[in-house]
C-alpha cells in the first residue's frame, strides 16, 4: 500500500487547538490499558499520514481523557489536549 503524505496535517491540527505532539518521546502506552499509543498516533499526525490517523479513530474516541498518561509523561506533553484536537479533526474530516 502506498502512503499518501499530507505535509499540512500538523498545521491543520495546530489550527484546531493546542497540539504539542512533537514533544512526545517514548512512553508508548495508556496506563489504563486503553488501546491507544499516543506516541504512534502523534507521530502519524506529525508525518502527515492522515489515512493512518483516520484508521486510529476508534482508539482516539475510546480515550477517557482522564489525564493519567500526562501524570507520567516525562516531556510534559498535553496528551488529552492532543487527543481532543485529533477528535475534532476526525469529526471535521468525516463531515466533508
């Protein structure tokens, strides 16, 4: 499968709200074991792999936004804010 890269995706996300995903380093998993890998998801968004971000819609909307991940984030990434931005983008994309 050929990947289509959308270089403007990160800018589109930043226009929707605070999106500090580029500070995300290496933790990887949700402490509540929800099938969400913030690092992978954010990397896809920053690389402009919008099809992969769309494919991860279910985990994005499964996130409880509890903030447990932010408590242990060594980089201080605002993960819940990033997830909210991704939700907004996904909803806007679905309505197009």
